[in-house]
C-alpha cells in the first residue's frame, strides 16, 4: 500500500472510526514528517467550547503512528508496534483548526534498523506538537513506542 492521504482517510474510516468521525485527518506525510489536522466542530467539542482532549490525543498519536506504520511497511519485515507510555501538556484552548506535526522520522529509521539487526525490541519516544491557526502551541505530546521483530 502506498501511503497517501486518501488511503489513510479510508484507513481511518475502517480501522479508527472514532478518529474519522471526529474529523481527524492526515494532511501530509513524507519520509520524516507527518502532519495531522482536526477542526473544532460540534462532534468533537467539550463543554468549554474547545476541542475535547481525547480528540487532540487521537490527532497527536496519529501524527506519530502514521510515520511508524509507513516506516514499518517500507521494510516489508514483520514488526509489531505498541504505545507503552504517553504524556501531554495542554497550553491553550484548542479552537479552530489544530495541526499536529511529528518530525521524528529519523529516530524511527534508527530504531527499526536496530530491531532488525539485533532482533531485540526497541523503545523510543516520538513528539507531536499541536499548533493553532495563529501558530500558537496548544498542546505537546510524547508517545513512547515499542517495536519488535516478529518471529
């Protein structure tokens, strides 16, 4: 499968319907950077007139996750992946369009190579930063990923 934003939209619909129906969308993806956006709408709001934190978390995780999936797919190896920890900091109300960016593709490359060479599990942290339309940071997330080559 080629990783395009259209194919990833279908992936969301069938594999992550909660993200799809709350408006989370992959905006762009290349070898080292993924951008995921979400717009404040009725379906994803909280009582404080901003985007519900769980929707922000889905968008932030997807920015890291599509990079991991793309890199694993490129190797054609059987590698399992799992998030083992997550932390977040919310710094401003999330209103309007929020874009989460993960630019840690090189870290993923290094850890996949280490997993394939050593045949041992690898743990690494990927960061996703959410900015609003004015360029102000609304949230930052860190996800600890674990990968392992399947036997």
